[in-house]
């Protein structure tokens, strides 16, 4: 069984739990750790978990809304952490007391019941990675924090049954916002964040009969609206608008089980 739950997704903090079970053992991965340690514990508690039930942490890139309390959590609970060498250097090479594992593009990570395949993405970070997660039968793609989808990105999402997919902004709302011009250029650029229509284009490129759950993630509080994101992604899939889930900044999502059929 493979399931996941966003603990919160947005510029104020990001974290997602991915859980796999093979009937004998359960493995839980925390993807990003972008909250303070007390808030992380609270959000995990809402999901029915404790921090010491997390088996591993994967950090996608060094931006503050993704690294949060990772050093404190890892050291306090002796949890191994995977990230790229570039991400680690960009974080200032913090002391992780032997818990650090270096992640590489396309180099599989075996966590027992859970298998990970990191892949590079175009984003304004040192060496960002996103993830393909699997229990062997079910496949989840996690894709946030990128400015556009390269062919490499699209290849890694083929065959996924569920996607946690960035739909950061609506271009018109971004253009009309009070953000300074440099920030608008950064967000809307090729190494910034995905607009709703860009996320929809990704879905059109990777959709297949087995893709049955899509969660819009990393929505901007100022430059997007959940209904706009849902409508764009639903149209790309030919789904009803309400069939597309949204990960909120404050609540994340409920647990979502990844299935191979509709």
C-alpha cells in the first residue's frame, strides 16, 4: 500500500508524508521539513503520527520553506536525511552527525517497502531534486518548485497513478499583484514556479488511464485561487473540477491512498 498526506504546502512552509507498507513493515518518508519543530509535531499529530515514527527525510532544495527544522529534527530523533550535494552546500553544510545521505539524479533510494527515484528540475536553487515514489505496484510523483517541465521531468512522471503537482500562480493575478517587478520575473521565469496553465500542460503530457488522483500544491496565497488551479488541471484531464484536490497552506490534505485503477 502507498499513501501520502501533505502537512501544508505554500510559501509559509512545505512538508509531505509518504507511507508504504508491504504487509510486514511500514516505511514513512517526510519530504521537506519546512516548519518549526513544534508546528511539525502538531501537523504530524493531526495525521496520527509522531516525529519518531518518521524513518527518513528527503529535502528537495535549500529554500527556507522546505528545510525549516530539518537539522534539529534529524539530530533529536536520529532520522537519516537525503539531499543533493548542492542542496547541502547551499544550506551551509550543517552538522548532521553522520545522518546525511547524498541523493543524485536518477539514483534509486531503497527504503525497504518504499522506493524513491530523485530527479532534477529547473528551479532557482543549487541542485534541486523532486521525487518519484513507489511501493512496487503504485506510483506517486511529487513535483513542486520548478519554472517549467523539461523532457527529463516529464519522463519521470510517466506511469504515475497520483501526482502532487505545483500550481503556484495565475499569470494575470501575478501581473496585477503588488509584488516588485524583479519578484514577478523570478516567479514567472523558467526557473521559478509553475503557473496553472503550465501545470495543466504537464498533465496533458503525462495523463494515462491509471492516473486517478491529482493534488494541486504550492498555491500562492496572493497570486492564485484554489478554484482557478482546480479548473485548469481538471480541464487538462477531462475531470470534474471537484475531482482535483488542493493542498492548503494551513491544513495540507487528508491521507490519500494511491491506487492503480479508477
